[in-house]
């Protein structure tokens, strides 16, 4: 359904003035529409800054959005490790964090406390390595505990400023870590980048229905705004770690109390002496319910690619906390190979 050149959402009210109209979200026809708040705060009419954004993005070969339907599914971890992996393959990479209210990328890249510098070419990214630059509002906060309490227009303004003022130089990939959901930030990044060409979105979820319900909405959003879904990553598909990384407890009742005794040292010694063949095994456990088929089945239902599963790996969590790549050593033996398979699929898509 269209109104002139303006696309009108399928769930819009009758007599919708169109999302680009000056009266969008404000007219009588907008009352009660589920899109009212979005339309009211979205940029209207031709935007002269789009020319400046197009000029900046002309030196960026590929742009990938990393999205999720809800928070806490590991989207930023995937964004960070995707960037580390691409950089390790000698690509020039930029990581743009547009999660305005929850910027976790600086910590996950080991860049907390860094300040943005400006040159005659614009804002300079903070570099992890010579081929991996990062930009985030986290670098602009006076204190890491500072809350960002901004309305939509101010968020949109900062995203626009990141896109038109950050000097990435000639890079192969720009990975954009977006906040959860389908809020103002998502609409803005699509509007600002669409004319420059967005390769598509990687959508991150966990296996259980409470996450997949929201991810379906995220995929619907991508389809409505014309963003190709490059694939879905099922994160935390199960807990997987080497047997010797496990901790063991013995629980017994003494009177009316439950007593918990740590017997890890004894158990590990027993395994080494009596069942050394177990030392090469991984212990696996389903943390979330995936009895309905998880993300793989959802992808079939919605007609989008499934990129694979990443196990819940305590070592991956530790790498994120310490701001380092999970590929630089053999510690993330559960998650690193799974993430690399996903990255290789994305690279193959662009070749």
C-alpha cells in the first residue's frame, strides 16, 4: 500500500498520511495506530545529511547489521567476535555501536576509558588493531555508570553524526551493533544507510520460544523495510565445556539443613586416575528449552537462512569480559569453531 512515494505499513490505520508526512503520528488518523510513536519521531522529508553519509560510506565495501528481538541473547558478543574474526582474516573492519542506552562494545573490545579524537577528516575510531576500529557512545560518557536518558530525536541525531562524521577510511566491513527490538535506532540506521547499500542483517536469538517470538518480529521488520536477512544465529544453544572445567558438588542433609560440599578436586583426581578417557570429552546440557525446534525450525517457517548454533561457553563469556578475541588462543574450544563457521558463511556470501 502506498501514498504517493511513501510506503504505508500494512498495520496502519485507514487514511494514514504516510510516515514521511509532516503530520505523521500527529493527525487524527494516527490515533491508536501501533506505529504512531515511531512515525511521530522519525525524520521527515528530504535529508541533506544523507549526501554526507553517502560520501562517508562510499569507502565501506560491506555493511552488516547485527540485530536481536530481545536483550540478553548475546548480540553484542556476536558483534564483537564477528569483528575480531574478520580482522583476524586480514580484512579492514569497523565496528559501530548504536546501542545508545546500553553500549557494551567498548568493554567487549577492551577499550574502556578511551576518548574519541577529532581530526580534519572527522571523528577517528578507537583502534584495537591497525585493521579493527570501533565507535560507540560509550567513549563519550564521563562515567561508565552514566545513564543515557534520551528521546528518539536525540538518539537519531547521534546515529546520523556517527555515520557522517566518523572517518573509517577504506574498510571491507562495517559491523553495526544495534539495540534489541525494532525501535527508533533501527529505523534511523535503515533510513540513513539504505541508499548506500546495506548487505543485510544477522539476527541473534536463543533457542526458547520467549526469545523466538521477538525474533520473528525482528525478521518481519527487516522484510518490511527491505533489509535482507543474511541469517539467524542461535546463541547459547546448550552449555558445552570440557569435563575438567566442570565443578562438582555433593549435597547432603544434616538435620533440617542442606549442606553443599565442593568435591571438585576429588572428582577431577578420580577421573584422571580411573577414567582418563573422559578427559577428551565435553559435557553438554540444554539450558533453554528447544523442544519446538529452536531457531532452525523458525528459519524454515519464515524462509530465512540459518547460520548455525553457538554453545554457551564460559570461556567465551570470560573473553567478552576481558575484551579479547575468542580466537586468539585455544581456551574457547567450544564456541570459537562454531563462530568461525558462521563467519565463513558470511564471507562466502560476499565473495
